[in-house]
């Protein structure tokens, strides 16, 4: 799927993969987030042969040109989980909305682990 918008110059389509890359990049920029975690085994195997992949650990669902994100992350030991999750949601929401011009309806943060 993808999100679509139009302006005076024409129609704009943004793929879910592009949205996932932006969301993953800004998720890794948040303090306390160590890494994104792929949810599928095939993502782990593909990572062995590729360079850094920002979309792993990010699931994008679009519905009526609204974006729903699921982020799977590993946090740094000693940080407040609630504070990092709130910061992560705000940062990713702002940056994805700024990038796409669409509304991010919800962001689910899944804490998959803590790294010492």
C-alpha cells in the first residue's frame, strides 16, 4: 500500500517502504534507543548480506491516507522506558508527518529488549 496526496502540480504517492525508512531513521536518533529489531527471520537473514536497513523493525499500515506505525526497539539499560517511548512516539510522529504531509494516526512501540 501507499499514501496518496495531490497538489496543484499533480499527484504524489509515497510508498510504505519510504515511510518505514524515515520512521526507522528517526527512531534510531532518539535517546535511549539502541537498535531496531526485525520481527521476521527473513529480515535477519537479509541483514547479513546488506548494509544498514532502517526499515527493519518498522511495520507501516496505511488506512484512508492515515499512517499506523509499529516500532520494535531495543533500549539502553538504565533509561526510563516510559520517557523513551513517549519521546520516540513524538519524534517519529512529527518527522513522518513532516515528511509525508499525512496524518500519523497511531504509533505502537514494542520494547523487545534492553542492552547493557
